[in-house]
């Protein structure tokens, strides 16, 4: 009998970000526990001269950037989008959320040479 792959070794591919958002939402509802929402920063320095309304900026969802509202639960799988520490936390690192604090998310690396390490993902201003 062939060995079955765990959910950590699988990925769901989707052609568009809106499909990814709907899949993420439906999968998040299957994970038990309380959901916590993290909002991105939505202000700019006054002397930059950007005249876009905050609502418009919050509605954008460009590729490679996290959404304005990031909804997470303990036990949720996440993929890192930005290099934070190239030796441990680089693009594409898969993690499982262990703990959520207002400015830091604690997670466990689930793939690669650092598998099993606990890491902290800070809020980046």
C-alpha cells in the first residue's frame, strides 16, 4: 500500500487570488478555536503626498502581499511571503501558527532543514 502524504506535504494551487481567499476562508472554518484578525497598517507619512483614500488602499490585494485583513487561528498553516531571516525565515517557508500576540506570531517550521524550530514573526511597520 502506498504511503499517504500528510497535509503538510500537499498544496492547493489556484490561478487567481480571489480563489485563494475563498479556499483559505473555508479551510479556516474547519480548524477549531477562536479566530484572530490582524489588520495591516493603513496610514502614510504626511509629507509623502499620497492622496488615495484609505478605503481604496485597503481594498487592494496585490500578488506577493498579505491581505489587509489577515485572519488566523492556532493550528492554521501559513506560508511566509517575505524574507525575514534568510537562514531560517525565507520566501515560501511553511509554518503552523502556535501562538498569536498583538505584535508577534509564534509558529513552528514544518518543512525544510529547520523543520520543528519555533520562530517568531514580528509585525513589520
